[in-house]
């Protein structure tokens, strides 16, 4: 669907949703009795949460999912080897325990015998073997599979390059309840990596292959083994529901019985729905933060997500020039952006690896503090690089397309950054192109952009999750960046330095410096989220790594 049509449809749907819910609310006098009456009338269980997302679910195929929205709902419907508890603690999932050999090459996962899919099939080690093989199969076209498995799981890279068969991947089932993984070399962060998507989650082979190309595109083509089942959803849906999965092995620990989601991106509308008691959490845009900051249910949650400008070196002659890229990296005031545009606790990023995410294995110092500020706002220096770059490419002016999402604060951010770049770099013209998440993902994969504002949430607790994406030829490197020194440094961290923690960390620190000295991308900010959260939500966990929310142990309590 074209951008205009889709945007108008989302606006109309959101407006109708607002009017409908507001009308229902106005018919009730007291908010507490209103919610109870509403639940009875709609047939909702008492343990129900009503929430909104600002984007649609693009896919529920865990092999192909790359965006945070899709991964969130995959985590709610799928039980993996492990699940994250409070403060990121590893909790048993299908795996009751794991062990690693002395040489660090063989990982063994012992699986519980009482886990079932919603259709009654047992969850076995064979389901994990199938999921791992599907992720690396070049015919499937997974983005995460090669990115996370190559150089990690034995034979993964050869398989993804079509040189070996998927059956030769270093993973096997020893009976139904023991999973064994063999690595290419010891991997310092594999314990954390094993908790991420394509490693963590199983797939029911018979179900997936029967569904064929339709797998993961609708509720009818999904099979859950986790706390919840996704219902009333198709890939273009603007609303959906999750209901408790009674076949889940640990169903007794799951209290919330139902989630109702609607897509709504207008912040004021979302807050209005929250104020009426029609939804239970509302993300605040920057213009609403000060208004609600004093409210008891106002919270600011720091995150490990980092946002940046990608610069496509293959799509633009100008961006292939290092000095042009250095100019762009230094030509916008990040402090003003986070303080005035966001105003939600986000902080300016002058490096790629976020603050308070990773610490040196010997001295315990924060990665970000060790490397310091690598790319800061400096309008004068930016202009110097700009003029030098223009001379080198023989141009007096440059026009660049700026690709951005169309939800949340994206509009304000794109306008701010475009204004700053045009103001501080004479002769630069920025054309903003805002598109929905699904289209943005497609344009990124085809490298159909000049500048792209995007971000990355860590998959596992290691700096490599931010740095490994930009290796030459990597599936996630959709900007044409290539540097031999950078590639060598990262290769060392995965090979000869894999068991030498301090030296490996030093190599990662150096790699970040090389990446940003090349101005491969321009760090912008480290995200925080300001929101209003109903006091009736108790026990929901916000994760720094992986899916943003964990609801397995959450419950709905009566507000005071």
C-alpha cells in the first residue's frame, strides 16, 4: 500500500477509535465502576490490559523478524530456552539448565519434558534444531541468521554462503530433551546470545512447513508454546488480541488473561484515551512531558537503544566522501535535540556503544566512559570538513534524501535534523521521506536511501551487538561501509582474542574509534521513554536487552 493511502487510513482508524472509546467512556459516571462494567459488557476477564502500539506487527515469523514490535509479540507467544526476569536475570524456559565444555566449544541445554505447543505437540530439542537450521538456510533469507550465527556456530558461514548443507550446522538433538550446540570458537557472550530470538526460540517443523509462505502472516498461521496466543491478527491489522495459553507449561504463573492492542501514533489521542481509563499505558511525546511530569504515574525509563544517521556510501557520490560524512556527523546540536525536542531523559550520543551497557572485564569501567566523546557537535569544524569534501567531489551543492519513520517523534526529529544540516552546511538540501515501518525496512534492505534515521536495540549484552553490524558484506550493513582495519579488529575479537577478555575488549574499543573516525554513521542519541503507567499494572518488567516488556509475572491489581 502506498505511503499516502496507508497514512490516511491509520489516521482515520485512530480518529474513529478515539471517538468510539470516548463515547463509551462518557456513558459511565465513575471510572472504577466504568472499567468493571466495560469489562463485563465486552466479556473481558478482570485480568485484562488495554494498550497501544505506534506501529503494526510486520511479521510473526521469528526467522525473518527484525523490528522491535514483531519481536515483542513473538516473545509473548513463544517460550524459548530461557526468559529474562527482573534486572535481566536468566530464568529457565524450555531449558532447565545449560553447561559448556572446558574448551568453550560445546554448549549443552537440558530441556524440560512437560512443554507443549498449543496444539498438544511436545516441544523437543528437534524443534530448536529446525529453528536454527531455518535461520541459516540461504533459501529462507533470514537477516538475523547469518548476522548472529556466522563465525559463531560451526559451519554457519559456509552454509549461508551455499557451500555446505544446512544439516551440517553445529547443532543437534541428543534425544528429545537434550540440545547440543558446537561453536567455531569460544564466544565470550554466547550465554547472552543464546537468549536472543533465533537461538532462543523453537519452531514446530510440521506446522511451519504446512503453512508454507503464509507462516507468521496471521493468527491462523501461528502456533504458540509461550504464555499467550495471538488472535484476531493479520499482517496489515491495526488491532489484535493476546489471550492466555492454557497449554503453556508454566500457565499457573501467568496471571494476566488478555491483552487488547490498537495501533495509535498520535500522542495526544493516546494520552486522552489513558485519561479516560480506556488504555493502561501512554507514551508521552516531548510536548506533553512537562505537562504530566508531576503526575504520580509518570515514569522515565532509560534504555540501551542508540539512534543514528546512516549514510549510504553506495547510493550517493557525496556520501562516499569521508569529509562530507564527517561534516554531517558534526553539523547538528544533539544536546538541543534531547533537551528541547525529546525532553524525556534521552541523552546525546557521541559514540555508538551506549552508556552503562558494557563494562571492562578487568577494571569495571563503562565502555562509553573509556572511549569518551568521539563525535560531538561542532558547527565550525563541520563547515571545514564540508568545504573540503565539496572541493574533493567537484560540487558546490548537494541534495540528499532523508529516510525516516512516520510515527512517534520522527516528524519532529527529521525536521530538526534537516534544518540543522541545511543551516550549518551551506549548499546542502535535504528532502525528507517519511514512511511506515514496513516500508522503511524494505527501503533499507534495498539500500534505497541517502540518509536514514534509525536505531538499534541490543540483542545481547556485549559491545559486538552494536559493532558487528558494520563488517564488510554483513547483512545488517546496508550502507556500503567497508574498512579493512575495522574488519580485522572485529575478526580478532571472534577468533584469537575470544578467550582473552581484556585484550578482546580493547579491540572492541579500538574498533568503535575506527568506525566513527571513518564517519560511517553519525550517532544522535541514546533513548529514554517518558510515559504514564496505570498503577493497576504490577510486576511488568522493562528489559534493557531483547524484547522491551516481559509480562509473564505481571498482574492487574485494583488501583487505590
